[in-house]
């Protein structure tokens, strides 16, 4: 008897023989998209590290204290 595979949401998975190989353009596009994504992640992290201002959240603590005094 053939075993039927299901994904976590209940969709039936296609048998392994039905999978079509990816084209070369698809592989390059996936590789380029992944590279762009991780480049942006790195740029954002470096920009946050370079331009981080330690006192930037002081204003928020004052607003939070004001809100707390109004509520309680």
C-alpha cells in the first residue's frame, strides 16, 4: 500500500516523481533574491549600529510615565 504524505496544514504532497527540476534562471533568481535580502539585512544592522543614539528612548519613558499616572 502506498503511503500518502501530508503537509502540516493538511494539503496532500505530490509524489517525489512529479517534481519538476528547477530551471537555471529560477535558480539564479532565487540566489539573487536571497543575496539582496541578506545584503539589506546587513545594511540595516550596520546602519543601526552606526547611528544608534543611546538617549533616543528617553522621551518614550516620559510618555510612559505620564500614561501610567493618568491610568493609575
